[in-house]
């Protein structure tokens, strides 16, 4: 499941429409790659940047114009492939540019790839990308049982 966390000054994503537009672009990137929309989780974490009470610093200074993005990947990973890394980073760059850089904010992101072995959704082990259940989950936009879902058999 991709989890995107935006640490930002309140001015970066000031309206619900600003946030929704970015969320839509992020979700579209992943659904275009075949993931279900419900996999995508986005959090906006506005940071206090008021002089004297700030809790967001970059280079010892209050970060009034800086957006920090952390992207956690479980379902979609580069698996050490340079081509996959480039596809993922190019996708992220194209999503972020109009929402952050084009609006004059400085920005940085990193992607962490956690092993999916401890990941479950509503108790199901999510299917691997080659499993037909991924298409079912994407179409239904929710998890459901599938052959080999990882649940223990009831006796």
C-alpha cells in the first residue's frame, strides 16, 4: 500500500481542493500501474511555521517554504531494478511538480520500500501483482477472499 505523508507549511496545501487535486493525481498514478485505488493512503501534516513557535526546521531555520514528502511502498516496489526505480521516481516527480515546485515551494522526498510479508488489509494478505485477484480488488475497490489469500484454514 503506498502511504504518502506530506510535512508542510500551512500555506502549501491551503484548501481542500488543493489537497483533493494532489490526492487524485497520486491515486491515478498507482491505478494506472494496476493497483486498487483503496491501496493509496495520503496524509497531510501541516507544520507550525510561526516565528518563535515553529516545530519545522531546515538548516537551523524555520521551514516556511519547504515541503517534505515520505512515500512508503509495500505493494509496488523497485525490487532493486534501476528501470523500476526510474519509473517510480519519474512518476512521483511528475505528480509533485505542479502541486509543489510549480507553486514555488522547495521540496524533498524519499521512498522507503518495506517487505510486504507483514502487510495485511482487513486480515487478507494482499495478492501479488501477477495474481488475478489484484484486478478483482481494483474493480471492486475493496479486499475480498481469493485463492491463496494467506488466511489459516478453519478446521
